[in-house]
C-alpha cells in the first residue's frame, strides 16, 4: 500500500566499507550525512526500522532480499540460480539497517573517513585518487569529485561540524583555484599559438562546485578572487548561450548552475526545454527516454538529478510526484545496492513533493480487498509498507481493490493452475513478453521457418529462438524453456554467452534449458540454441517462461504447440 518505504531498505547499501579512493570516501561521507539528515527530518524512519527488526523471521519479514521472498511464486528455486550470494548479501545489508540510525556509530565512521581523506591529501592541497607511494600526485578530477560531494552536503545543511574536515576543504578549494587559473592560462596560450576561440565550458564543473563552498572556503586573495570570478562569468555566459547543445541531464545541471548564480530567467527556460522532452504515463510517471545509459544505474541517477533540478528551479508539485513515481517503480524491479548514488535517489524521493511516508497514522491510505463481494481480513498488513499477502479461494471469480491515497501503490494477482501443454495460450504483462519459434537448419546452414502442420524427421537440426520484449529494465531474470522430449541440445555444456546486448548464463538440463540474465535492459532481445530431433511420434512442444526473480509479478510465457516427427 505504500512502497515508498522500500527506498529505506536501499540505504544500507550506499556505504562501501572497502572504499580506498578519495571519491569513494567522499561518497561514503555524503551517504552518512544524508542518512543523518533524513533521520532528523523523518523520525518515523527509525520507528519503522525498529518495527521491522522485531518482525525478523516472521511472515512478512521486510528485511529479507526480494530474491528470497515468495519462492512459491517463482519459476526456478534460488538455490538453482547464480544469485544466492547476491540474495545473502542483500539480506545482510537490510538486517544491518538499524546501524545507519546509530548516531555514535555514524560519528565514528565520519571521523575515520576524514582521517582517510587526510592521508590522501597532497601537500599542495589536492587529493590523490589513490595512494601509489612516491609516485602519487594530486588529481584535479579527484579533488573536484570530493569537493562537489562535500559541497552538496554543505548546501543541504548536513556537513559534519569538524575542524579537520573544514581545513581539508579549504586546502582542497585553494588547490582547485590555483589549478583552474593555471588551466585557463594554458588554454589561452594554446589559442594564441594555434588560433581559435577559448571554451570556458571546460570550467563548468569548477563553477558549479565553487559556489557551494564560498562561505566556508574563502579565496586566497582579492586578486585571485577577481581572476576566478572572471572565469565564472565567462563560463556562465557560454552556458547561457550554448545550453541547447547539451543532453537532458547536463541541461538540468546547467539550469541549477545558472539559478544559483542568479540567472533565474534563463535557468527556468532551460528547465522548460527539459520539460518538453519528458514523457508522461499514468502508471510509469514522468520520465525521459533519451537519458544516458553508460551504466545500469545511470537512468536512475540522471532522473534523480532532474527531479532535484525541477524541485529547485521550476517546481510543479504534480510533475515532482510523477518523477518520484518513476524512480519508485525502478526500485520495484532493481536492487540499488551496487551504486553509491543510491543515497541521492533515496533522498530525492523522500525530500521532495507530497508526503508519501504519511507521518501521521490518521493520514495513512486505507484500502480493502473484496473477493466475490466478501471483504478479506487484512489485519496482518505491515503498518509502514502496507504489505499483505493472502491466498484466495480456488473458485474465486471477482477481486476488487479500493484505496484512498495519492502515493503510488502496487499489487498483483497470481493464478496457478494445470492444463494440457498444447492448450496453453501465450500470456504476457505490459512490461514483459516472450515468444518461442522453432526453425529447421538446412545442411547449407540456411534457416527454414516451420509453419503449422509441418513435420520433422529424426536427425533434423532445429533452432529454438526465444524472442523477449522488455518494456523496462529488469534485474535477476530467469528464462525456463521446457524442451520437447524429442529434442536433444547440440551444446550440452552450461556456460556464459552473449547475444547482441544480452549477456547471460545458459544452463542445459535433462528436460529444460535455462537462461539467467543479471540485467535485462529495456528493448527486444533474442536467446537461441540448436537441437537435434532424436525420436519419432506426435510430441508436444513445451512453453518458455520468463520472470524477474526480484519482482515475480513480471512474468510471461509462450504458447504450447504440437508436432509430428517421422
């Protein structure tokens, strides 16, 4: 009834205890500071975690990986998949959730992080990316990354009050100031020598970061401040002129930069352009198809940045909630545990728009489920998530759900039954579909499509092609193809393989072929394998079923079929 709380279960994953690079350490500091701010602003978070800890091991245990829940609704057992270690890690993270609300532990972690950053700060004030001993030198990129993250938590009002940290920031900011002036001088010298025009957009990251630190890290001198402000003004001028050439995420960042430097009118115009490229869907919310996909998590990170940009520069409550809805639905099918940017996404969802956590018990959305007119007993519903599971009578005909509340909610209805294989019709959901096709492979390697009524002969080589359509990104996807008994796979060994954009583990068993896909991207995909026909007769072709093991309601299967073999 209130899946917004699932975001809270992603928080333990945002702290990387093995971090050794300066940007990774800064990400940890960012995460811990945000958790502290979220806890202070939402006292209900700690109460929810305490409630979940008390219910560990009981029915409806929230602090268990989605991979380990609802095993009876999944097409393949977890123990028979490559994901048991992932499931165990996710559960351990979630069960340690209460540690994030331990103020003493967080204070100790912050002290250790500051100490680790001190060891990576060079004499000139810049941060090493990693300590390589005598060969180590400060990295402009690493220093920029650290200061941007520190600047963000300072802007949000949750920078730890620590004199050592303030000293680190000041020294690093002065290093960045000097290097920026040096880079400008080198750029102007190259322009003078080779011609052309200088591009001040090169300094955009510096301009964005420095503004957030001005009140805690003053410039070294008035002369230097004047020189650097000249760079800032030229960068902003180019940004005002050239923002139309940027991608969507960069436009949002440009708008935030311009807004914070007082160019409010231009900033709102930029966000209006971003708004015009958005797609709106009653179920998916507000999102962009053209976002960067350089990593699995990047669409979430980019949308989180866009959400915060709209919230700061050009807020419209309905749109803010639509973007939060899209992010929440992404969490439904993905574990955010592998990305340090998860903290930013969680914060964006919980700190903007309407109150979806419902701090007041009186405001919690109410719902009821009726089966053939009879109201179900929902007394075991989790107070925070609103999660409930129940088994319906076998003869149930009509299920009605009524609910109040403005926040997103989701549910699913599973109908499990037995039927003759050849009578099974193709079924899919909006987010996932699969079809199965068999083709004869000729001696010369050409492929011939098999039509209804075609017959096969013993010794024929058959290519089984499974076509998958995914309308959204899905994690932990299992495909189970029930092979007819007369087909024997050419390749008997289980192995990892690749098919265009899809990388998966293909497993051959006596009666089924399975494929395990860690991450199934939105779009169309194919999985195929060859078999030999080994026996004659009228035989039934099994169905192919595909399902997200993280969110088992996303499931589809192909149709059954019948074949004649001579």
